[in-house]
């Protein structure tokens, strides 16, 4: 059995750690949101307040993901591939918040699923053995 090693150089900067920590926190925030929204359906209004707070936290974390992706790339240390991914999540989180506040649940719920998938993919790419 032979082992294939990656030929891409590993990027070892504090920005890799920052990106990875933020990616995990973002994914956790994206998982938190449907959890507290589901608990809201039990009739406790306080869970809706937690869902609102969670939206702000998720938006902040995604904005920090964009900053971390740019810092990882600049000046030429890492791949630029994560930047559009993070920017797309930021735009969609803004849309998600607007849809939630206007109670358009028919779009809000599927978009939430998409955002969790994007956060999962972002985290997977941040932990890839090659340049993130």
C-alpha cells in the first residue's frame, strides 16, 4: 500500500488558526439557530429572543470569516478560494435576517439549511490539508 502526500505547501500562520476557530464557531452558530427556533415552537417566547440574538452573533461571525479569509490570503500566503465563499455567506446571512424579520418562513427555512451547509463546507475547507 502506498501513501500519497500532498505536494501543496502547508500554510502555517496565525491566520490559519484564526480562520479555523472562526469557521467552527460559525458552524456552531448556524446549528444553534434552528435549535432555538425549533424550541420556540414549544410556546416559549424567550427562545425567539435567543434566535434573534443568535442571528446577530452569526452575522458577526460570518463577517469575521470574511476578514480572516482576506488576512489568510494577503499578501499571498494562502488561497483566495475561501474569500468568495465567506462573502457569499455574509450576503446570504443578511438576506436570512431580513427574511426572518419579515416572517417569510417559506424562504427563511430553506435558506437556513443552505447556510448551515455552506458553513459546514467552509469549515471543511478551512481544515483541508492543503492551503485553505
